[in-house]
């Protein structure tokens, strides 16, 4: 039996899920136990940590006009960061007497152009070289999860729905999950996998971080605890302008990214059109736009699917109480909970999902949900770099 088959044959595996989201805040590493494979897979978190990017690296990742050389160098540099995050998780595993079987790395998205998003060809590209992660950790690495779904006609995103279905599904009713990362996305977790629906509602923290960054001339990276948004007053015409975007009208499945909602494109013009307002007013308005776009997407595309009145929220947006409060206000009668209430830390959820997806890849099982991505069929995701 080769080494990879031996991992698949184990009744219980341990994997390290690695994720760097569109917020460009750092590498999330989740050490996860996984029992079984396929629909009956069970999983739980053992350890989680984020390795933040130094500001200079974050700035280079966010730079709009990266050359092929920049990207090539960043690919290896991020590989080293991912490896560092994985090595820290390996230390945590060793301290608990756990043997880690594999790493599963989403990488960091450099470009994501799903089919149907606009003119021109489609494609997706994540960096954080798997060869470097494998070389530094001695673990086999599953990476490049999005490509195969796209090759099968899908959007390559969202990929978290399969993990959500494994972790959150109920026998007789649908459950709604929402991840507020850089981009916000909903999953209607139906009892049957074939009926799971998921889509990006639009910008999440990316817009709030972007507004703070633009308005502070790069001095501040986020609205910590939503304090500025809580202190400001919404500029109503600006709010209307931000919500007047064709993406919000499109029917799911749909996915989006920095290409559509990066601050330069989505915010610079509208923010500059309003003068005489405070920093707090602008941040309050952008935060309100994010909340409203999420609430609108819920009403238009989720509630109609007969899901019960509860949303389980994960992602860094959970740490912004102003945003969470506005979503709750915009959706009266809907209970807004967090994944923490279900034993899964909000920050760890996506990295954990990729550990689960990597395990399924090693076991030869598909990890995409065609109704969520628009792919023609379920496909086994990712590339495997042996240890
Ligand atoms: N204490 C906090 N207050 C406000 N926002 C926060 C806080 N902690 C995290 N965030 C937000 O969460 C973002 C990171 O969320 P994350 O889920 O990692 O997104 P991504 O998957 O896109 O990287 C940060 O960029 C920030 O906007
Ligand atoms: Mg992140």
C-alpha cells in the first residue's frame, strides 16, 4: 500500500487545514481530527491559530499590479508562511501525542474569474507553494482545490458548503450558515447534499477593511470591534449608491471577489463623491451596506428556500458587533447565532473545512457541491504533493 492509501485506510486521520482569505489578514491553521469518509464523516477541532501577515507582506499581497515576478516570489514566500503556520500546528499536535497525517492548503487567492462574471475567459489562481509546505513539514499536501470544480464548469467557489453539510446538517430541515470573511457567503444546508445551495452575497469585511484603509491613508487596517461604525451616522445616499450594484441582483449560484469588490473599484469613487462627513460616518455607511446586502440576499435567495429562521455565522465578521447588530436589525425574527454556539470557533471554520476537504480528496471522494458551484458534476478536488 502506498503512503497516501494508508492515510485513506485509517479509521481516524489528523489533518492541518491552512487558509488565507481575501481579507489578507494572515494564515489560519486548524488541526482537525476526522473519522470516516463520505457522508458519515465526523470531524472536530483540536487546535487553531492564525499567523498574521506583517503589514509589508499584506501590502504586497494587496498591490493591484503585481508582475509575474512578484507573484512567483510571493508564491514561495507564502509557502514558507503556510509552512510556519503548519509547523506550529504540528508542535501543538506533538504536545498532545497526536500524529498528523496530512496538510490541506487552500492557499491565497491571487485572481478568481469565475465563468459568467464578465467578459473574457475564466480562471482561478491560488499561491502558497505546496512543494515548500511539504518540504518543510514532511507532510503530504493537498492544494489547488478550486481548479477542478472550474474545469467541470463550476465557479470554483464556494467550497465550504460540503464541509458545512457534514458538520451542520439536520435530518429533517435545512440549516442556514453564513461566513463573513472578506467576502460573505450563504449556504442553505439541506438534509440532502444534492439540495444544498450556496452563493456569495457580496462583500464582507473586505469593504469595511477597505474603507478604513482608504480613509486612513493606509494607517489603519480594520475597524476594531466595529467601534467607528458604532460611532458614525449612515450617509443614506451613499448607502443607496453602494447597494446599487448589479452583482446583488444576480440569481445564485454566483461567486465574487476582490476583482469586483476590491476597495479601489467598489469604494474609492463613491466615497470621494461625498464630502464633509467624518471617518466614522463613512465606516458606518459601508458597514451598513455590508449588513444590508447580506440581509437582502437572505430575504431574496435564502428565505424562499424554506429554511428555518436561524443563521449560523462564522468568519472574522463575527468579531464586529456593530455589523452583527445591523444584520440582526435588518432581519427581524431571524435568530443570528455564531458557529461558536455549535462548538466550532468562528475564525477556525474555513481552515477546518479545508482539512475536511483534503481528507475527502485523499479518500477519493468529491468535495464540491454542484448546486453551489454550478459544476456539471461532483469532482474530487485538488492536487496532491507527496510527503
Ligand atoms: N476584533 C475585530 N473587530 C472587527 N473586525 C474584525 C475583528 N477581528 C477580525 N475582524 C475582521 O475579520 C477579518 C478577517 O476575517 P476572516 O474570516 O479571516 O476573512 P478571510 O477569510 O477573508 O481572511 C479582518 O480583516 C477584519 O475585517
Ligand atoms: Mg483570514
